[in-house]
């Protein structure tokens, strides 16, 4: 344990990363406050699982269009300046959403318009942030930093939904959640000011050539292609499950505070899991780890069919958080460790796209399924999807590992 804590301390000894971590965890907490409140607001206004699914669809369509061009741009531009732009735009949009909600001028069409615009901003922000990490920490700390990033995301997922539930219950208006999120962006903007990135390899080709070279690299590189493909398959379930939680909360007679606690419980499981990953010295056998914890996540979601008690739901979603955290950290670490530096922005943009990839379709499909078959049956189908997808991934990567492990010690991560 002492060695693991020492390893974490060494990562935080990197001044750039200290600034980045502190700014991001506060900003992401605001993002989760907004996300939780937004789902509750849409379901309160419409009372429709299908509209919740449609909201998720609208928010996630932009990454399908813009993520890869954003990755090409990340390989060519000053990422720090790009992050200033994306964070400032997101702050402005959250403020608009907050003001029109607090003043009771909110309409469902406004939510969709702002959500779509935020999706465009997020399409550029994600590959910028992922590529930025390699510019602010030494490479031998990269897998620790990736795991800490996951912890950061999930610490905010613990705090944000719980805070949102409290605000909605006692302030009586979701708009205050959006205003708080708007101000939270100031923390990462200030942190960026103090960060001095290392120099990075930049692509010299024109945009069209860079675009095509990135696609070809991913297509031919199996140890990159299969993890990304698996994330695409998982995206059909992971975000839609969270989107549909308000429906489940109503089924078990909960309120906005219950929703916040359920989402937070996913975050608690993910943080505990992420701590263990962040303190590892030498990452090895990540493919087996990803596969085992994918099974855990799939079974947890499937088990919700039998659970109608709030306390038991918290435990099940805690387990799901452990599983999904290991999935994301493992896949991201494999990709970030083995990708060529000059291709990093494009590959990370496709990975970011895969994280959202089938989520828009998933939101529509599972929202419709929940409306017709009920939320419990929907969760059974989601769990089965994860288990079948995991079997495909494990068999494909097992073949890749046999070949690659003989080529370089770097591939021991597989």
C-alpha cells in the first residue's frame, strides 16, 4: 500500500498535472451537476422515457460528425489554446441554459438546441483533453495519469449528482445547477493558465492527407482497432443506462435526490477501482482485466431486473461502477501507451467517438424499449449486449497478443 501511495505522490509531484487535476475535478463536478439536473428536468417536463432517449440522441450526434476532424486538428494545433476556446464556450452555453430555466422560460426545444451545441463543443474538447495529458506528464507516468483522470471523472460523478439532487430538492429549480456548472469552468480555465505543456510532435501533412492517414493507421493496427471497436459496442449501453435512470428511479418510488445517489454510487465504485489502477507500477495483462470487469459490469446491469429496493440498487450500481471504470481505464491505457505520437490526436478522437459512438442510437433504441417493455426488461437486454460484446473482444485480442508479445516488451500491457 505504501508503494502504491508513493507512486501516486510522484505523479502529483509533476506541477503541470497538479494544476490540471485540481481544475478538472472541480469543472467536471459542475458538468455532472448539470447532466443529472438535465435528465431530471426533461423527464419532469415530458414524463416520457422516449424523450429522455431522444435528448441523449441529440446531445451525442455531434461527436459522430465532428470528433475525428477535431482529432486531426489536435495533431496540428496548439491544444492549450484550443482548450481555452472549448471551455469558454461550454461555460457560456451552461449559463444561458441556467438563466432561461431559473426564469421559467425553458422549453424542451431549447434544451435540444443547447444540448446539440454543447455536443459540438464537446466533440473538440474530448480529443484536445486526452491529447493534452501526454504533453503535461512524462511518458513513464502516463498509465498512472490516465487512471487518475478516470478517478477525477468519477470523483466528480460522486459529488456532482449528489449536489444536483440536493439543489433540485431544496431550491426547487434545476436552473441553479446549470448556473453552478457555468462558474465551475473558471477553475479549469485558471488551471490552464499555469500549465506549461511539453513540446509535441505535430503532423506536417495537409488536413485531407492527415485525415486519410489516420483512418488507414487505425484500420491496419489491430491492437488499436479492436479496443476502439469494443468501446463502440459498449457505448450502445453505458451512457443510455445512465440516461434512463430517472425512469428506474420513478419505478422504485424515488425522487431527484435518489437519482443523484444512484449515479454517485456508480462514481464511488469507479473511484475505488481507479485508485488501485492509478497506483500500479507496471501495467500488464490489461486485456484479461478489461474482459473480467466487462463481465462484472454486464452482470450488474442485468441484475437490476430483480432489484426494486433503493439500498440494493445502490450496491448494484456501485459494482457496475467498479466494472465500467476498469473497462475505460484499461482500454484507454492500451491505446495511449501503444499509439504513435504523431497519430495520437486522431486515434484519441476516434476513441472519444467510440465512447459516444453508438450511444445516440442506444438512447433511442433503449428509450423506445423501456417505453414498450419496461425499464427492468431493458436492463436485462443491456447486460446481455455487454456480455456478448466482451466475448468477441476477448477472442480477437487473444490472437493479437500471441503475435505482438514477441515483437516488443511494450506489448506486455496486453
